[in-house]
């Protein structure tokens, strides 16, 4: 009896774990869509109201934008579980395929995000963007998505909080099988020592990649946001196997639902 029950229990446990992982991935994706989209517009409105320089017609337009963005996110989530798609939806509503090399995706994320109407981007004069390639075998589609979201959020934080910023650099560098993705600005710097949801997400991503994350002030002013992780070794191998099993399970689940 045990020889029959144990395999059945094992497969049930694996299926349950996969479903939980998919659900958690959907929750995280939903948070990122809201945080990097409508929440950024809301932050812009709050800043302008505090400065008492937001005309009523512009306020109404921005509120309509928030409403439309929320509806679009709702429709996007209804179509299919986001983590099953090989695409990413940025806060500007731009949808990108995750199949191109990651360094090309980094450039696309930077170009799109830096064009967004965030208050601190108005003083920006110099943008330095340079990303070295990462061999494709070292990243899953899901990891690509999370790295793009990390970069988008870091840029949005500059656009919201780095008052007086004139220079920003986004650099991706490969050295001794470690990759460092960093964002530096010369704005007003970190105003709070508290750890928000975004910081927790970044630390969680670093942990998943087997690397480290830091956000720290620069001298004389500015902020460094940096994610470093290994490209070779146990962490990425396990991630590839885990992602492959998860994809296989989702395809099987989709096939069963169609029958």
C-alpha cells in the first residue's frame, strides 16, 4: 500500500507546490504592474500638489490615466497568468518580448522609463547607459522578467525621489562570472532608512539569484542601487531545472483544462 500511496502523494505535493509558486508569481507580478504604473502617476500627483503647481485640468487628466491604467492591468491579468507569458508589461503599458538578449531588454526598459513623466526627470541632463551581454543559458524567462522589473523600479525611484538630479548612469558589467547591475544618480539622496516593499522585493530577487543587493548614499550626494549575482554554479543550474519543471507542469495543467 505504501508503495502505491507514496508516489501519488509525492506527485500531489509537487503539483500543489507548483500551483503555490504560480500563485505567488502572479501576486508579485500584479504588485509590480501597479507599483511601476499607477503608483508612479499617483506619486507624481502628490509631489505636484505639495508644490502647489498642478493645474486642475492636468490633475483630472492624470486621475483619468490612473483609472485607465488600472483597467488595462485588470484586462491584462484576465487574459492569462502573467508569469506564463514570455513578455513583460512595463508601467507605461509598453509590452516587450522577453526573448531578446537581456542587455537589449535593459536598454529598452531604460529608454521607455526615462521618457515617463516623473517629476525629478525634468532636471535630468546626462544619461549613461551601458550593459554588457549575459550568455542566454544563464537566465530563465522568469529571471529576465524580474531583472527588467528591478531596473524599471530603480529608475522610477530616481524619477520620484532624486530631487535636483542632473546625471544618471545605468551599468551592467560582467566580471569573473559575476554580473553587477547598478544605477547611480546625483540627486538629493536617500531620505528614509525604512525598508519598503520595493526594497524587500529587491532583496528577495538577490536571494533567488544567489547574489546581493544594496542601496546606499553616495558622496557628496546621490544614491547607488546595485544588484550582483553569479552567472555560473549551483544557483543558476537549479533555477533552470526548477523553471523547466514549472513550465512542464503548467503546460500539462493547460492541456487537462482543455479536455
